[in-house]
């Protein structure tokens, strides 16, 4: 389980928005990307994150536009 003090330090790698803990995932509060947690270690690679419903590519996310990584 990720502790609150650790969660407060983690942000979305794309747009630096805060994350919230939902079950076994960390979810970006701005774009909704869902980062998996395995063995208490979050996988913060946005290329491997689960897209929110209705989004077809990382380039469509608000955090992606903020970070200017629309090429992904």
C-alpha cells in the first residue's frame, strides 16, 4: 500500500498533476491516466498506463497537451 506521504510526492509524469489512489492504481486528477501498482511499486511510465474511457491516444489527454508530448 502506498502511504499518504509518498502519494503526496507523486505526480503525473505528463502534466505534473496530482495523483489519487484508486484500488491498485494511481489516477491522474487532470487527465485520468491510470498507473498500475505491482508489489507496492507504481509503474509511472505513461506509455504503459491505462487510458481513460473514450480516449484513444495519449495525445488526446489534457496532460499530454500541457507537456507537449503529443507525438506519443
